[in-house]
């Protein structure tokens, strides 16, 4: 995940959580967090407990989120040099103070605070970015969105039919002593029961909104959500049955070989060990067998990553 992708993700997260962006550039965001984002990210349990008990007006924190450290630091150094030059020529201390605060973390006048704003350098693997991912995963596990019409209806009484689709993203894990993952996206029409693959790709072709657009009506659902989810599971199961599972046979052979090696080591040891120590060694033998089975035994697991109801134009 490169700096541009991190920057785009942060922008979408800030928009989704209604944070107020005070200042931004291609390498940073200076934001005042919304109450929702502050609760999610800042670990101020006691503060929010006090706010909830007293009903007081909350004061959320501000953050400087740097998505490209090299570009940001270069721009900050250039601005500092310009401000120092201005300060030297005019004798003004204010510009130098602003430059100093910028290099160490923003101190924006609109924040109305004397505290320095914490700086977070976001890159793939950083703890704060992981926290943003987890927050997005937790709060975005289910959504309800409507397709935005490409053009408004010319007649105010004309209404376009939309169909509700259950969209599900599923992760399939093929595991043994090696591991491989696949992501499958399915969409099931709640009106007809039709199931389509690569549903996410279809959604990316449309602009989506959480609000029902004007001059739109929704078709009646013929399927329950449980039935639609079952259809998606059945389609995925049929798809997985067509796969080549030679890797599983090879993993099972490696498992048998490892268990035989382990048995070859422990059985003579058990036969030659005194009675009082035999039970301890037997437990160790059993534990090692379980560890090897966990490592080598081939298995396929399926889990739902996220899902949503998507209203798309037409009856499908």
C-alpha cells in the first residue's frame, strides 16, 4: 500500500466519520475529529464516560495525519526557510513561531487552543493506520446504499424502480503449512434470486449514496436476507467444488511423513523411560502431534468480510 493509497483511504475515512478537515495537502490532513471518530481512535474512555454522564458539550481532539512523510517534511522545511527569511527582514517574531510550530506539529489559529496538535505519520504497518483499518472494518461491516441516477427525471411524477441486492464479500482461505486466500464478491437480487459474481466491480461503476434519491421507488422483495445469503453460499460452494485440490493431497502426505518421524522419535523414548516420567513424555508427544496436525492438515475455511443492501436501477 503506497502513500497515495494511504492518503485516499484516510480521506474516505474522514469523510465517512464527518471529521472537519482544517487543512490538507497531498501529503497531510489537519483535522478536528468528530465525536464518533474521537471515541473510536483516541482511547479517552474516562472522558467520554464523563460526557455521557453529565451531558456536557464534548471537545474533540485534533490530529495532524501525515500520509507522505518525505514530502511533508520537505514542504515544512521550505516553509520554515521562507518564514525565517521574512522574519529576519521584517523583524517579526510571529512568522518564526509559526514555522517552528509547523515543523513540530501544527498549531492552527482556528483551533483556539494552546496545545500542540499530535502528529501521526501514517504508513502501511503503522499502529495508527491499523487502528483506522480496524475502525473502518468494524463500522463498515454493513451498509445500505442507493444508486445515484445518471440524470433527473424530466417529469416530477415519473418514478424509476430500484431493486434491492444483498452484496456479500467472502474470504476463502486454503491452509496447510502454506496459505492462500481469495476474495469473492456476490450479489443476490432480493426480487428475483439472481446471483451474480464480481458484484463489487459492478458497484464501482455507479455513484452510490446513503439517501434515497428523488423520483425513485423500490421493488418488493421476494426473498429474505437469510435466503439470499444461503444462495450466495451455495454458489460459492459449487464453485469451490470445481477447484483442483492436489495441494491438499500433498499436504496430507507431508502430514503423514511428519507424524511418522515424530512417532519414530517418541515411541522408543517411551519404551525406555521410567514409569514416573512416562506420563509427562506422553503428554509432550500428544501435544507435538496436535501442533503438527494444526500446521500441516489441509483445510478450507470461508468467512464473510462485509455485506450490505444495495438498491440498483431496474428489476433484476
